[in-house]
């Protein structure tokens, strides 16, 4: 957002993103994007409900593979590098 000139500073961009996550507008936008791509409105609503269990809405994969990290936390996101 900072590089796009939507926010004056990187800190302001982080604050703006945090606000959309906290106030629910990011989740609403995600729901709208799902519907725009053909997901049934009821399914999108159930996926985005505050008490949603994604596996009650979507099937689990028959196969899975566990990947364990050697470190905890976020260490690097290339798009955040200024």
C-alpha cells in the first residue's frame, strides 16, 4: 500500500491493513470475491461466519503432508522489503 501511494508511510499501511482485519471489512471483501468467482452465497457466508469451521463447509483432502518449520514467527516477506 505504501509503494502504491495509498499510504504515506509503511507504518501507516500496516495500520490500515490491521484496521481492515479488525473491523471485518477484509473478511467481507474476501466473501464478495468468493461470490464474484461463482461460490454460492450461502457457502461464502458460512465460510466467513465468525464461528466458521472451514471443514464443515469444505471437504478435507484425502491426502495431507505435514511441513514443520525450524523457526517460529515471520522471518521474511519479499514484498515488504523497501
